[in-house]
């Protein structure tokens, strides 16, 4: 039989479409599996990373369907975002047209891979109906105080003309365009994710062993919970006067109150109100003020990479316990976004403080016994008044209690996590559904007026937000008083859209007009049983999706705590040792691969080349090898002699026939472990290849029938077209519905092979019955090694069960 993948694949893709084979069943009676791959951005063409991600998810979805589960395996499009605007400028196309044209093209590409996605549940996040419910959630978050608007310093990308969340700044640059990020003060909308910090942290325990340890660690570090002491440094009287009595002092937070007696200076962020006041009132010389402004304009990540730099402010504060005057500096390592933007500096016991103090000749005072300075470990306190001689841990508690009783400070919890700024100054995004009224202030749009959609008649130039300059769109009436008002022109961060899409898929499309999330549907389908995507989403998307899940739960939309029960982070696809990219010229076109070899070859190679969690190095010869394996499998159909699973008299078979059966059932055992636990598809495919090789070494018709019955069942989730075709031809597809039991008799050994060692050297090999007594094994070993035992006396006999016999001998 000649293997023609194009003909086979088009036939089965057509048949699956006609049967609506991959739509989940309605009702909640059957056990379910929700298999979800992170949805793509419609950039225009799929790449090999997409193929890998979706081949993994599709194999799992097909496996669980075959086991009788109700499977939800959806796909959609993360379709808002800056790339569409950039393309609009470059190609003189409307972002909407560019986006939906790309969706249509990429949909065909994914379909050509034979992916078993639900078609009825597909949507794009830029669809007005999706926006309608998202805007309702945002309004309800505002009503609950979870969303608020305020003016703060933000990360600003001059190239994209938009605000970025901290998580979207990578190495001081925009995560999208890689241009430098600066700081800018402007109003924006924020989601109070810090309100959920403790729950986000504590619920990671539910995901232990189910999510990669690396992802859990990254989330814990990003949330960054720390416990310590918060207190106020009061300004000296002279400093208060110098500042026009505009300030009494400033707040600081420390995780090491045991070192408080070692404070020799304090430092403020360049953005701190006191520093701003001094610059604005000419209290610093022009050169110093200009340099502080430059530092303030750097992103936090960029500042972290700079050498420590600071300037004395010629003001001082009073130490709350010693009453000493402490100088105040401004320093580039102090961040306005962490705590109050002010720190107590203990150079003897903090590397950063020590480096700064050494550079500027500031005092260094040891207050904990230990090694060389800076000594950052815990120890016993010295020169710390009544707390001297206490161990650090005990001292921390004692100092916090003392300062609370004295009204000088308070035990406090701090987080590295900052509230999520969702405002973006661009056109192609979901409009933030608020209205600015001169009389009423900030007013949400009425829910019955949702969705607030984008106007189509805009020109994208890359200069500012076109919604600001639209002649009519932003002009409206106040929902509260009916007076003239203007719409909010900021649109939402696209991570808002990807934070709840898993619930939209879970809602029956027949209900999409009436509800954003159906609670009963969510209770049945959620959480996602297996989520698949790249490690690059460990903080951004996954943390936001977890946060949204908890918020929507509290708003009454569902009763789920965590959205994704299990997470698999697939590795990148590399070529010539580097990530595939157009700029490197090392991409492989999936369309060309499918055209030449077929979708099944692409799927088989991508799952065989490496474990899914590891990086995959592209290998043209391995693609050829995958094709040859499928061709050989297909051509073996003529070896089958029946259309059902045969009953075989195992005892009557030859050694080669028995070995072939064993390799087939080893693959079957491996399949269950791979599909349900390890996802090491490479090991399963290798086991199937070994089984085919073993089958090829014998000619027994029933053994071949059984082998093909099992192998096409095992391989169907990985190479569904060829497996379905062979199954239909040979077995009327019944083997894709049957649960195939492992045949235990094939693993029963008729004999066991022992290596015979004499004085540590391999001399012979013997076969004995599995239950042979030790005396029988030794007798056979001595007989096999007789020529090496001539003239020798055996002084020691060792039998390692099932493996070897070692005889120690010496001359007689």
C-alpha cells in the first residue's frame, strides 16, 4: 500500500468536520476533561512553537475522548494589541481588517494539522460580544473598589506611546518593541491585585506537584511577601524649617528591625515628595537637581543595573530610639514603588547600603556579631541598648513589640507585588467603559449600553491615541445626569482579555448573548485539567489569570479558586542552537512541512524530538525519519489477518513472536503512563517504533493483527489521520473505541539469562527457568564455564537473582 498523506489527511479532516467530532457534549453527567493550550496572537502565520504547543494539547484531548470522557478542547484568538496597530501603519491597513484576515488564514493552517478543536466555542477577544462582558466585569470591580483611577508615575514606552505594567518591562525595555522605557506621571486605572496577594501566595500550595516548581517559585518571588517593622523618621526641627514645614517626616519599612541601632543614614527615592519639593523650590543646585531628574526618569529595572549613586539633601531625621540625628540622602537604589520610597540604611549589615556608604564615606556601625562586613546573616545583637545580647529572631519580635507599645511603629507586611495598571494609550484594545462628567466626575457606562466599541473610522499614525482626536466618538452624555461628557479614551491592557477566557470557553455558546460566564457550566468544566503554554507566561498571564479567577469568584460568577489544575510549560523550538525567528533567518515554515510530508509527520516529529518540557533542536533528518516510520507502518497493513483483537495461544509461539507481543504490550503500558502522567511522548513513540521493529522480525498473522490493533490505538492521538485510516481499513475503527487490556501473559518469562563471571571477567551466558533454585543456577554456570575452571578451586559463589553468577577461583 502506498502512503499518501495529503489524500488521507484531507479525507479525515473533512469527515471530522461533517461529524462535528470534537464538540463537547451538553449536560454534566459524564466525567470531563478540559484541555487548553494558550491561545495565539493572530500575527499572520503559525510557527513551529504553535505546532508543538497544539500537538501536545491535541494528543491529550484525543486520548481522553477515546477513554469516554466529555472533552472541552477549545481555541480562540488573543486579538487586541500593539502589533495590529504597527501593521496598520506599515501596510496601510485597518487593525481590525489585518487582525481578522490573519485569523482566517491561521485558522486554515491549524485545521491542516488535524487539531481537534471545538469550532463552536471559538472567538476572538476583539469580538464585541466578548468586550461587552469584560466591560461589565470592569464596572463591577469599580463598584467593589477593586478598580480605581489615580495619577502615578508609570512605565512609558515612547515607541509604542503607551503605559506598561512592571511585568512588561524587560531589562529596562518594552517587552513588545524592545525600546527603552522611561518614567512618566499620568492618570490611569488600576486593579487592586495586592488585595489578593496573600490568597495568591497561599493557594500556590494547591498547585505543588501539578505546576512546574520553577513557575511556583517565580510567582512567590514576584509577590514577594515580607514581614517587618514600619515606622516614621521624624525630621529634625532645622530640616522642617528648611522644608517650609511642609513635611513632618517620612515612613520606612524594614524586614530587619534587629539592625535598627545600626542605621547611619537614610535614603529617599528620586521621586519621593520631599525630593520633588526640594527640586521645585530650588533647595538643590541645578546640576544635582538635573541628575536626580534623569535617574527618576529611568525604569526600575534600568536603575537596578546602575552603579550605586546618590546625593546628600542636607537635611536630617531623628532616630526613633537613640534620638541621634541621621543624614538624609537620595539614592538611585531606592524605589518609589516599594513601600514608601524611603529606607533606613544599615551599611554594616546590608550589601547595598555598605556599597553606598563605602563610596560616599558614610559611617558604618556594627550591631550584630559575626564575620566580615557587611555581615548580612543573623546573630547576636551588640551596641543595641536593652536589646543587646538577644539573638536576631528574638530581637526582631522584641523591638517590634517595644515600638508598638511606645507608639513609635508597628509590625507590618509588605509586598513586592504592585497593583496592576491596565490603562493603555492606544486604539486597538477594549475601551475602558467610563465617562468623565464635569458635574458627576468619573461615571461608569450603563450596563445596558455595553459594549462600548471602537469607532472604525480612524487613522493609525503611531502618534498618540487616535481615540483622543476622533471628532465624535469620545463625545457623549453622562449616564448619571444626562449632561455633556467625554468617554475615557484609554483602552485595556491585553492581559485583561487573556485573564478570563478560560471561563468563556467553558460557557455554552448558546448562552453567550445572555451571560459572560455561566455558573453551572463553570462548575462542571472548571478548573482547566491541563493547561499548556510557554514558561515566558509564568508571571504575566498566569498570575493575572489567577487573580481574575478570584475576583470573578467574589463577584459571584463562579465558585472556583484556581483556574488551571495542572500546567505544562513546553520548551522552545530551536534551530542551529537559537530560538527560531525571522531576524535570525532560521525559521521553518509549518505549511511547507505539512505540504511535503503531511501533518502526521509534523506532529510525530515535534513530539518525538524531545520531552515536551525541554528545548527542541530542529533536525531535518529526524523529520525524514518520522515520515519513513509512518510510511513503513502504513505499508504493514497487509500483514493483518483479521478485523478484531485476536485470541492468541502464547505458549505455542516462537521466541521472535513472543518478543514481538511483549514489545507491543510494553508500548501499551507506556502509553497510559505518558498520556496521564509524564507527557513524555518521545518515550511512547520510541516504544511504538521498537514494537514495529519486533513485529517485522516475525510473520505470524495474528501477532501482526494484534500489534496493528494496539499500535494504531496508541498512536491515534499523536498521528490521528494515518491511525484513523488504518483503523477504519483494518478494524472498522472499533479499536479506537475499545479499552485495550494489557495481556499479562506476554510478560511471563520462560527463561532468565544470567551472565557468568569468573574472577570478575565475563566468560559465558546461561538461560535457566525463572524459578530455578540457586543450586541449579550454579550447576549450569559451572558447566558453561568449565574450561576456565579446569585446575581451579571455587572459593566463593555469588548469585545475583535474574542477572549474574560470579565465581571466585584459585589454582587447585
